[in-house]
C-alpha cells in the first residue's frame, strides 16, 4: 500500500482516528519520527497530508500497527478491520471498498454534467424557437411593408400623408426586429458552443470512469485486478519499441533500456526531475487534454489552459540536461487553433485526426518509438503506452513539479 490520499483517507477514517488516539497514549520517545507533526497537531479533523503520513506509518510499522489495533474497537469486517488485521487478501477487500467509493463520486459528477447539458439544450431549443418566431414576424412585416408601399404608390395623392407615417413606423419595426434577430442568432451560436464544449467534457469524463465490472472495484492507486495492480506497481518496466514512425525517435544507441529509478513514484515531482536529468535525449509524448485537466481543472478546455500547458512543457524542456523532443497531442474537438506547429520553446503541438482521439494517437506513437516517455493519468493511455514499451509518468507529477519549480 502507498500514497494514501483522497478516497483512501475517507475509507480508512476509523484507522486515522484510532492512530491519533494511540499517539496520545505513547510517551515522547515512543512516537515514530515520521509522526511528530501528527502527534503535535491539536486541531479537529486531521488535514489530508498528515492523515496520509499517519496511514503510511501504520501500514509499514508493524509495532505501531499492533498498538493501533489494540486501541481500535470497530467492526472487524470493515475496511479498517481488514487494513489493521492483514488477513489473506485484505488489500483486495480494501481496494474494492475504495473503488466503490470512488465510483460513486464519478457517477455523481457525470450526473451533474448531464443535468447541465440538458439545461443548456433546453435553453438552446427555446432560443431557436424564439428566433423562428421573430423570423416569421420579420417576414410578415416585410411583406406588409411591401403591400403598404404598393398601396401608397397607387393612391399617393389621396393617402400620401397617412400612409407615409404608417410606412415609417413599419420600417422602424423591421429595423428593431432585424436587430433582435441578430442578437438571438448570436445567443444561439454561444449556446451551441457551450453545448458542444459540455458534450466534449462529458465524453472525456466517461473515459475517466472507473471499470464498473462485477467484483472489480478500483482506484487510481490500487486496481482490484491483480494483473493491473502488478502493472501499476511495476511502472518502471519498459522494453524496446519498433522502428520509429511518424514521430522520429533519437538515433538508437547501446544504452540500457529506459527505466524509472527505483523508489521514484510516477505521480511525483521526482519523476519529472528524473526525466530532466536523463543524459540521453528521448521523445516525450504528452496527453494534452489530460494534462490540462490536472493543471487547470477549473477551465481545462480553454485556449488559455492550452497555452499554460505549452509554457509548462517549454520549462520542462529547458530544464532538461539533454533537450528532449517534446510532443503534446490534443483532441481535434478542443477549441482554438488547429494547425500543427512548433512553439518558440521547441514543443511540438499536434491534433488528433477527426476520426481518432488523442489517446489513440499517443499509444500508437509510443509503440513506434525506441525510447519514449509518456505523460498521462488516463488509465487506457498508461496501459497502452506501457504495452508499447514506453515509460509512463502521471500528469500529477508534472503538476507537482510545476508547483515546486
């Protein structure tokens, strides 16, 4: 077990409570060095970083875990009980509970997005209906004006004064209706753009959903499937790829296969420092949409978020001992410029073809390169790139590195 964050802290809340109580019962010299800050904390609910430190120490320190177990009186058939007792298969049960909790949260997010889409669709339809009504009224007013002009022409001498005033009023009405129609058409286009953006975000959110297969239960850090868990814990393994294709790799050398240093987590800033410290240039493939989601989550589909990401990748390339080839791939459905180009800092920007998504292009390119590093937190991208022989770092690592740089 490692990296206790987010849903893990929620699922193991009873363990955190029992651990704090145990710390209060220990003498000063007995308190593990890693828990000095936890023991000194006197506030209410333990902040997530301290709670993560406490769970990590309980997980790896058998003596302290026994103390916590003695001080805990909860349900033995619960995530806390499984975590503390360590019966055979305990980690599968705990991971399943964490996956179920994470799955519920993702379902709630999807429901919220669907409701927003339905609301925007209703507004769009209402605006379209109003525009049609105004267009009909405009056509009728124009025809009326034409009729009035013709009538005025036939009886100009008898009715000139009255019909001239009525004609002026009709023209004024037409002008107002035309202005209103233009405004409604602009509003309709804005609503359509917002609707398309939400539809794109919903499609991406569905790709982020956890695997709901029976008995599955998974999380970002501990999949319930033992094979997937082994792959995640062995992210350092990579193999030689095929001959380079559309994105050319550096000239092959006799260097050892590319591997992440032992003890370096792929979701930490240390992983990016490992990348920048390599003494041989590699191709770095970045999942643009996924990286934007983690760096600028509040507005990750905007052009500003894309520029922010490209600036960050320029910093990464500038910090590298060897100037790696950095390629960032975006979905073609994202707003903004579509032309494939190289930025001032040497970051190559690409867009997926209309019949493909960026995830598929990244996996395909990773399989064609001799030595590649992929940056993405998307499960399918990670697994596909690893199968192709690439080393995979998580988008959280880039975000953490930027915060510390």
